[in-house]
């Protein structure tokens, strides 16, 4: 029987319900291309293994060797603890803890340990009861080791220290992606509290931004300071939504039968790169030329950079929205619209030519396939771009050619 999606508390770090997954019984085994390079640090015993616990899992209907929700280098929290392929990093966490404790006084070390002990119940509550089988000492050891690993990693990145995990681009990028996966999280507030007990400046958010932005140009700004961040996956979504301009007259509904970008172009719609910083600020403009009794339709879309990890990160954001923001699934609406515009590599070619898409994935067919896969994971629901899509469809009427430029005659804008 398929699970029902029940409301999930805002602050939770959850396990994604199976009903979101397309292939419920499929199990993925991560395929690591190479081991994490060794680096100079002291190593202590790895923590005890933990069973597969909460922290969300997402749609799995992807033609990939690896599960897009499973970390490839480092496990954070209880969900992926104890996996054999991540053992090397568990040992390195011990070295990071020793290094971090050498930075601070014994008194501050005791304050951190006391904080975790005193807040055991509150921290467990973030995981919706899924840590009930983990003993108190083991749970507190996990939180301490994982939180300090993240803090020390960010501090080393900020200080630009000689650490092979940060100097090897593939490893640093892999760590950055792993720390943004929905199943691989600790509560942001807990890590930040531990950081504040030991270091005063810069802020933990500044450290996090500097780390993530160093591996991903689309992580281009700090999250909105008025938004309470739940964890790093939520932080990524907050950055993506920053500056989003919601129209007070917005119409919502399901996107149906929107012609692809190439078909819209043939019908006279002009595609133009918008200078908006927020990807979601897509605008449709209808320009009237009264002396010609004509109109020209323009669809303005901000630049989207596509690279190796884009699909994995977007899948995790979509999974987060389906579990935590089902009535505010803005990223999913964006993916659905872009996918509606892209059916074949010809559509991608058009959007790349207009600098709407910056493609670092390789051939254009790969981009089309990626969006088709992403869209297959979206539950059909009302879209924030419904009005734009309806206007586009209503605009496609009689096309006249004047001076070689496509213009509309008698265009109907509802």
C-alpha cells in the first residue's frame, strides 16, 4: 500500500516517504570512482556504525549508477552511518575533531559537550523519532563528530590551509555536494550553536557560504537573513529563491500542452536572457506596435548554469519541497516550466544560443534528457507559471513577417 503524505513539521530532518519514490524496492550501491586522497592529520577510531535512519530520501527513477540522495564521500547524521564505502572519511573526522579541539580551550570543549548532552532530546526531535534505537552516548558522539567535522572543514577552507581534501577540486566538489543532500543533514541551528560556543567570527553562515560558493557558481549569495534555515539543503533552496518576485495577480493552475521553445520561436515568440539574479523571475512581455497593428511576444528567462552536479542537487531540492513545502514548491514549478520548453536538443540549442542556458554537461541531448528525468519526478500540481503558459498559448495566432522579424497580428492576450 502506498504511503500517504502527511504534513511534516517545518524544522524536521526527515526520511522521505516511499510514496515519493518511483522505484520503491530498488536499492542503490554507490560507485566511487576513487578513494578520498589521504592527507596529513591525526586519526582516531571511527564512530560506531548506525542503522539507516531518517533524513529524507527522494525520487529514484534515474538512469544513473548512483543514488542521487546517497553521499559518495562523507555521511552526516544517522541515515548513512556505517556504510563501508564511507569508512575512510569516518576516520578522517576523528583527525578533524582533534585539530578543532586544539583551536579552543578545555573550557570551551566542555561547553560543547554539555550543550550536546543537555540538548539530546531536542536534537533527536529533529529526526522525528527515527533515532530511538541509537544509544544516548552513540547519538551524542555522532552529533559531536559530524558537527565538528563540518565546522573544521569550513574553517580550513576559510583559512586556505594546506589540506588535500580542499586542494583536490574533485574531492572538494564531492564534499560540497554530499553536504547538500537531503538525507545527509544535521540541523543548521545545532551546528551554528556549537560554532558560537567556540568561535566568534566570522559568522557560521559566512563560513558556509564561502565553502559552497567556492565549488558552485550558482551558490551566488547568502540566504535571505529573514528566512530561518533548517539545514544545508534548505539553505540551497533559500539561495535559489532569494529575490523571487511574486506577482499579486498571479494565476495558478496545471501546465498543459505548452509548445516547446523551438515551436514557440517558429510561431514568433522571442526568447531573451533576463538580467534577473533569481532564476524563478521569468517574465512574459507583449509589445504592441500600433502603427503596424502588430504585437511581439518576448519570454525573458534568467541564465541557468548546468554542470555535473546540477541534476543531483535539483532532485534533492525537489524532494525537500515535496516533503516540507508541498504548497510552495517553487523550484519544482521552475523545473516543470523549463522541461515544458525543452523536448529535444533543438530546444536546448535555441536556449543556449540566447544565453539562457550555460551548458557544461556536454552535448545538448544530455540537457534535454536531464530535464525530462527531473520532470518525471514532479507530482502534477498547480504551477506559479500557469499564467505565463496560458498567455504564451493564447499569443500564438497569425504570424506576419515584417523586415525579416516575426510579429503578431491580432494577438489575443487573455
